[in-house]
C-alpha cells in the first residue's frame, strides 16, 4: 500500500451529480427501504471505477497490483450494508456512505473479496470486514461520528496510515512489515490486521515484490559497475549511460510503478540507494 491522493477534478461533474441525487433520495427513505435501494443503484459506484483507477495509476489502492488478469472492484472502505467488527459482532454498516465517492477505493478482487491462501487455506479478503480499535466509538445512521472512529484497517488515502507499512527486505523478504514509524500496540495491530484482511501477503504478491526488488538490485549493481569504469577511465566515462540507468532506477520508485514500495525498500537497504529514490517533486 502506498498513499493515494484522491482528486475530485478527475471525476466528471455528471457522475458526481448522479451520486449526489442518489444520496439525497436515500436520506429520505424509511429504514426498511434503504438496503434495497442501495442494491439497485450499484451502477452508480461502479461508474467511478475508471476515475479512481487514474488516481492510483491503474493499481489496486490496497496491494499496488496492476495485474491485467485480475478483476477490480469499487470497494466501500466503510462497508455500505454490513460491517463485521469481529468474529462475534456484526452491524448494519454505513449505508449513508453508499454513494459518497470519498468512501470508494479501487481494489483488486483478492484484496476486496474473500478467498483462500494458496498454501495455508486461511481466508483473506476485506469483504464486509471493518474492525475498530477496542474502545472506539461506532458511527451509526443517527450518529455519524466517523471522524471519531478508530479503524483497525489502514486507509490508503491517509498518508500517515500508508507510512505505517513497510516491505521486509531482510527476514521474511517481500512480506509486509511494520515501518520504523509504526510504534505502539495499536499501530502494530493495525498493520497486522491490514495485511491479513487485504491479503497483502498472498504468495503471488510476495513473488511480484521480490521480482521488483531483484530488478532494482540488478540495476543498482550495473550502475555501480558503470561508475567504476567511469572513474577508472574518465574519457570513456562521458559515453557511459549513467544518467539513463539512474532514471530507470528512479522510475521503479515512482507511484505509477507497480510495487514501488518494494522498490524503495530495496534501495534503502543499499549504500546510497536512498538518493536514487524519486522525490515528491518528481511525481507529477
């Protein structure tokens, strides 16, 4: 997961108006008619998919995957009809957010839907899960205090949340791990639960991160070789593609590149590698 900056300017005004009208209609319905109305209007949130996709450069907001063979959903971060809090407690979720586009997340199917781990058969996927930190208030239709809630799941539109996640480059290579900014039991629990419910450590994702890390390491080694040649032979150094190679490494760390967090993690492990990471001013 990396930070995703949401941008309403990418969404056509017509689509925003349709969602706003549906939300206004929903507000006026009796409680027993809301769920059926929401289900009938699923085309509304689906119409946001390609604009949400642009915000994340075609990648799943949770996993950073852009697998063309995967199906993608418009996930409701706060579930619209049912919220599973733990293995014993479920409630009606957040129906008033069913048509609120800033509650939508562009998600690969395996992060959003329940499925089984290929090796352990453990069930992964967000589904209707939305656990809260113990002691957190819970928003309801009559008390919409979502700003006071303390979700266990990390949210990619929060930079602080995204910064809590890292990629392990030393022990369980390619797995999700807490970052150096992740301190305290609550933050550690959030990272663990996020990795589990979003399926961030499924085998295919780990393998994909490892490939990117190897690619970055190989590019870095090649760069060092070129620099050594250039230092030993200054005249030949003028013709070496050092800047081209440096650009290739930086591109691996751009938000638009798949598994860019893994690429950055690999570079930070290497001497001087942090200097080769793309800087925020280069993201545009």
